[in-house]
């Protein structure tokens, strides 16, 4: 995904309106190029963002869900 597409398809129609609706909210995103580009950062200048350290799975809540789901699916109750 290009940075322009990220801004046009994700940030402008979804993230920015949501962040205006939730004052004080903090937006978290990974360090993929489209998200760290100048055009993306310029779009988010009014939004508080949480820096994401490279390769930090502990900041990804879904990782805990996948672990739990894997254990449940891998060991079904008999």
C-alpha cells in the first residue's frame, strides 16, 4: 500500500473522524513505510500517536488473542 493510498483510504475517511469523536484518544500504528511517510505524518499532525518500537509484539493486543485461540483450537475438549 502506498502512503497516498493509506492517507486517502484509511486515515482521512476512518481514523481522523474517529479521533475527533474520541478526544484524548491515542492512535497506534506500526512502522511500515506507508505509515511513517511524510504524507502520512502530515495527515496525522492533529492526532496524538503512540510510537511503536520495531518488532515489539507486546504492543499488539491481537497477538495475545492468537495465542489463546491457538491453544483452544489445538486442544479441544473431549
